[in-house]
C-alpha cells in the first residue's frame, strides 16, 4: 500500500508558498507528492484511465494558472482531493455549471479490500478481511468513500466532510451507518469485530 | 489534534480505530509515533489487548490501490509541465578532454588508496550462507552482518582519520556518535562504502543492503547523507523513516516502514506487498539456494506479513501454505524446488 508522508505541516505550507510565488520545483513537488494518491482515488470513481489522467492534468494546470489567486488552504491534501473529486464528477456526469455535485447520490465508488495483502501469519485476520469485503460491497458508494478516506487516506472526520462536501455531522453519520451495517452483516460469533463495531455505534 | 496522555486512559477499541494518530502509527510507524504509543502503553498497560485488537482491524481494512506506472506518471507530468512550468533545456556536454582528466584523477586516487592499504592492516569478515554475525568496530560501533555478506575496515582507527567501512551484502549499523559540539573533526565522521554509494553518518542506526547491483539504505535513527561514488548528483540527506534506493544509476528517496527493513537482525522477516520473486531472491542471497520454480506465475504474486526467520523449514512451510505451493530444499544440488500444488 502506498502512503504518502506529508505530515510535516511546516514544509507543506512553505512549499505551497513557494508554489504560489511561481517556483517550478515546488509545483513539481506537489505533483510528485499527490498525483499517485489522486490517481488511486480517481480510479475508485471510474475505470476510465484517460479520464482520470485528464482530471489530474486539468487540476494541476488549473492550479498553476490560478496560483496567484488561490488561498492558503489549511490542509493542502484536502483541498486537492476536493477539487479533484469535483473535476471527476464534472467530467463523468457532465454536470451543468449551476448544479452542485453534492446533490448527486448517484455515483459509484469501487473500493475493494486487498485481502491478499493481509498479514499471512494470522489466519483470522484473513477471515475478518473477507467478511469486511463482502459487507463493504453492500454499502452505498458514499459510505464506501468515507471509509476509504478514513482508513486509506487517514483523513479525520472534519477532512472527510470537507472533501466530500458534507457536514462533519453527516460524515460521522455516514461512518456510523456504514459500520452499523457491517456489524449487522458480519458473523455474530466474531466477538472482536462485534465488540469494536458496537462501540463505533457511539458515534451516532 | 494533539492528545494528552490522560485522554487515553478510558480509551475503548472504537476510540482507537477512530483515532487518526493510531491508524497512522499502525500503517506507517515512524520514530515519533513509536515513542508516543510506547509512552501510552507504558502508562496504561491495560490498553495492550485493545491495541492488539485494534491493530488487527485497521490492518484488515486495506484497499487495493490503482497506480500509474512510472512512465505514465512521468508523461503526465510532462504534459502538465508543457502547459505550465516547462522551459526549453539545453543539454550541456562536457568536452572529451574533461572526461579523460577525470579518469586520470580517478586512477591517481586508486593508486594512493592502494598504497594506504598496504600500510594499514585490514580486517575482513565474511559471513557464510544462513549465518548472522555481530561485530564491534574499533570505536565501539556495532554492526550486525547478515548472511552472505562482507565487511572490511582498518584494524586501527587513527584519531585524526575518518572512520570508514566497506560493506557488500547486507548489514545493520549502530554508529557511536562522537561529535558533540563545534566543528566536525575527521575522526567524528563515519563513512560506509558500498558498490555505488557512500553513506556519511553522524551517530545513527541504519540498514545497508547492497546486492544484485542495487543498494538500499534504510535509516532508523539520526541523520545520514548519501553520495554517489560518481559524484554526479548532490548528496541526498536521509531523515529517520527514509529509505534510499540506488538502481540503474539513480539514487531515489522513498518513505516506507524502515523498522521492517532491519527486522532480519532480530530473526524476523517482514514483507509488505513484496513480489514473491523478490523473496526468493532474498533466500538465494541469504541461504545460498538456487530457486527453481515450475510456474513463473508464482513469482508475480505478492505477499505481506511477519514471519520468524529463525527456523528455515518453518519459514518455507509458512510461505508454502500461504501461496499454496510446495517449497522443498534439495541439499545435494543446493536448490530450492518450488512447485504449485
């Protein structure tokens, strides 16, 4: 699994500042840091490789053109993911300009668990993953996306809400509902998971 | 959002699973996170079983990733650059005489080194297949040499000279930090030479793997600077958690879980999404087998997990069961026969 280590907020905002001042290296750094994650995120919405690439290209070209007017987002990653998500939706559905994509419930999110990648000296985990996989497949796209952003991209609820264009409360709700669903659809004798998910219900 | 230690007192399993810092620690532990969670565990030892369970759950939730290959990634950048930051570059070619001069200098240096060699006595330690060895260097720094590896250094380390070792194969080093204040003196420096890369160290622990024309350096603590022998590029500075890889003439930095890179020294092997072919390469390097596979498709599978490397047979068996293959060592021919079931 590829994870990006951008946890030094100072470096990040310094790089952002340089980028805004027209520093080409800083701009390339942005691309190098985020393009792989963005591509992966995009591939969950569509299997059209060229479309995803086009959206990444538009996103970065747009960023560069507007560099003097873009603000200083608190979380650059969120900002990019949000803009990228918007671009993907726009391209995929050819939304008209005044229709906001938040209203669209009708999209796909094809996140699949990587079961082969589970720890091999732990058979039970393989089992747990398998069950999660089945349950995950039955969630709505929105629920899957929230789980993906939480566990793959390690975003907080606040950040998930920002990227998906929903309120924080709605973010909690989606997550709680998904996990609730998972709880009801997993084998009941898996005490560990049940225990975990029962507690997650507190988020409601 | 930084939490107080006391926040963890009443933590439940659900709190752990929902805690970004926890998820981060499980998925990509670094030094800071390791220390922090160690602190939490020391303060609230009752959390241990919860932490173990939460880890398991977080590790179960792994999504498949889709990625562009390196060429596509580069091409896409070139498209973007062409519309934004690209400036026409002119390629500078150094004149022929310049290269001859450089070659002459290299020959000169080699000559000097060979004279130095004959003066100072060298220690040369090689490990056979399947055996590790711990070595204490003249300054008290510790080296764990993996199987089928070699280390060379001067028997006596002069007060005014740089500490230098030459390594091929794989080694884990814990270097004594001699530099306290003021300007760095020669003897406070420590350099590891591998096939293509020089590693300059200031008190640190790291793993060097120099095999099959590739060099990988994983830094666990401290700070090191990497320099290509060719001197073509600027030195690359590594921070803890960084891994540098030298292959095909290029030195690149990537961030992965470095603790896993040096796990062999504690008799464990960690794989994270590693192609099986690479694991077999490792067995060839470490145990000296020639791996013979009946179905090359096996080599493309990927494996993640933690295994004990102490017992070779158990190790082969565990991997065999996971991949549904048979792994049989053949002592007579020194082959490792791999067949699909």
